[in-house]
C-alpha cells in the first residue's frame, strides 16, 4: 500500500460536482491488450513514476483522493489485466465504471484491434453509444520507423467515426498523461481547472479489498452529478 500527500495538477471545480455527504465519487477503468502501458500510465499519473520492467497486472484498484475547496473527490482507477482477463471480471468492470480509458501501443496493430473489440463490448453491454470513452495511443516516444499505426488513421477513426476522445501519449516520457484524465473528465461533463494547490492522497491496493463496497451509482449523462 502506498500513501502519500502532495500537490497535484488536477483540480476539479467544486461547482461541477454534486456531492452526497461531502464526497463525490468517480470510477474509471483502464483497459487494453497486454503490455501496452496501462499500468505505466496510471503510475505516471498518480505517482509520477515510470517503471521500465514489465510486470503483468491481474487487477488493481488505485484511488486518488482530492480535496477540492472542502469537498472530497474520490477518483477510483481500475487497472485491468491485458493478457489473462476473466470475462466475468471484465463484465463487472464495464457495468460498474463511469468512464473508460482504452489503451493501445502505436507499435502493435493487434493492440489497436483489441481496442476496437473492447469498445464494441462496452457499448453493447452498456447499451449506450455515448458512454465516456477515451482511446490512448501510447508509446509515442518510440522511433517513427517502429510505429505501425499512424496518428491520422487512428485519430480519424476514433474522433470522426466513433466520436470518442483520442490522445497520443507516452507514459515513459510523461507526455499527455494528465491530458488523458482531463479528456475523460471532459467527456464526462466535468469542469476542471489546473491548480498546483490541491491536496491529494493516493493509495493502491488490490481491487478485492473494495469488492464489498457498493459500486458507485452511474451519473446521468449530460449532468455533472456524482454519487
Ligand atoms: N517506450 C515505452 N515503453 C513503455 C511505455 N509505457 C509502458 N512501457 C513499457 O511497456 C511495458 C509494459 O507496460 P505495462 O504498463 O506494464 O503494460 P500493461 O498494459 O499494464 O500490461 P498488462 O498489465 O500485462 O496488461 C513495460 O516494460 C513498460 O516499461 C511508453 O510510453 N513508452
Ligand atoms: Mg498492467
């Protein structure tokens, strides 16, 4: 378990959050093929750390707690398995999350195919074309000649055809990582502003520890309220 308090660059406007008992909750799931950099993105966002060794994830829940002008915002970020994901776990993650980050690696075309399939599954299971989804093209730091999926191809498909958010990022170089989370909150109709003065406490622990908790209620689309 890791706990720390430090300033953060993500500041959510108090006006945009309707809270119950002073606490607002938001749950994001990060999905994608194996080794595309899902854990690296979360680690860079929450802990400002890049780990170059590859360690397969089973499932991990990270929590960022933000104090925004006296209101507590709890941001749950579920890190999922790319290789050995269990269909039941994926279904549960899809059913209980407010928003989705789907990651592929720009040097791996099968990981892009997987993003397409996951997006279709999310839309089918949620029965909602407008569920907040951001597609992340990760590892953009690699040499151009190793890149297989071009920005034009992916961005046109994602932004124009699918109507989802598209972000080019590098967890290794910490490029656009905060942008991913800003985009997902924007898609979810949150308002935010950048501020260096917000307190954040971060913890990381296996999702199973949270399994007895009631899943967060889905916010209504086009409203900013959270339960
Ligand atoms: N060059 C480069 N390597 C990266 C980047 N992000 C992650 N990696 C590396 O890619 C490997 C896989 O990263 P992970 O974050 O563990 O991938 P994952 O998607 O969580 O993998 P699973 O948990 O198995 O699903 C690791 O060796 C990382 O160091 C990046 O932006 N650029
Ligand atoms: Mg992982």
